[in-house]
């Protein structure tokens, strides 16, 4: 009697097994990482509209230094604080980012606003004028100390911006402080999430910029 030999699997069966293994392998692959949503302060249409019709009287040229900030604000994370739980802890939103560090976004907004009534120079441009003409324009320095979505409670939050402005005049005898002031601005957030925090921080930034511009313009030009 002949011993029965196991039959070889048919071609169709082999293909079916292969497809099953392939599908199983694909199912085990990790999902594609979600891309973070990027935010900025918006196009600044109001500032552009007013810049189209500048006032007749221009103010003196001003140098705007790079904005200083603490290390926690050097990155692009959108930060929030739970004031009702632990106000000392800064927490980042997971899938939301600023397009640039807050200090750079703030400097762009401030420069646009100041430039509506005067020429605004960067540090390198100011140094070039100093070498060519022997005079240095007054310098505005900003320190950004707080920039967060602050939750007073689970259902109530604001965009909180705190900064310090110093106007300095360079003289042959050294730098002289013409004025210094701290600015703290809050604006309500429309929602308790990253998009709501962004809108609140953008509004607070615009309000703080308007206060700084008004303060600089009103300082006596000694």
C-alpha cells in the first residue's frame, strides 16, 4: 500500500496566504505622525490699512533691538498655565505650534506699528548709520517675560502678555535711559483650547503693542 503524501498547496491558496500576511503586516505599521498646526498673529490688516495713510508729521528714527525672552519662550510651543491648579507650571499644547518663537512674532508686530509714523531700524542698520553719520538713533529694547494662555478656572481663560520696555539714548558718555515701563495685558479666550489661546494672545499682543507705541511717541525728546 502506498503512503499518501500531503498535497501541495494550490497557487491560489499561496496567493491568499501571502495577501493575508501582507495585510497583517500593514496593520501592524505605526500611523503616520500627525503634523502640528502652525499659528501666528494673523495678517495685521488693520495696521496695513492705517500705514497706507500715514500722519503728516513723522517722528525721529528709532532702532528696535532684538526682543529678549526667557529660555522657556525661545521655542515655538504654545504654552498655558492652570492658575486654579498650579500657576507655577507651564504646559505645552501637544499638536499646536507658533510659526516662529513668540519674541520674533512680537517684534514683527511692533516694528510694523512703529513704522507707521517713523523709520524703524534693526541693530545692524543702526550700527551702519552710526559708522557713516556719527550718530545713533534712540534704541527701544523689549523684554518678554510672560506669554501664555492662562486659565483662571476650567471654563475661564485669557491670553496673558507681560513685557518691559526701555528706551535708551546712546551718548559719548554712555547709554542714558529715557524711560522704562512694564506692560501687562490680558484678553479673553473664546475657547479653552489652543486655537482659543492663540486668538487671545494675538489680541493681547496687539493691545500691548498699541500701548508701547503710544508710550514711546509721548516720551519727551530731550
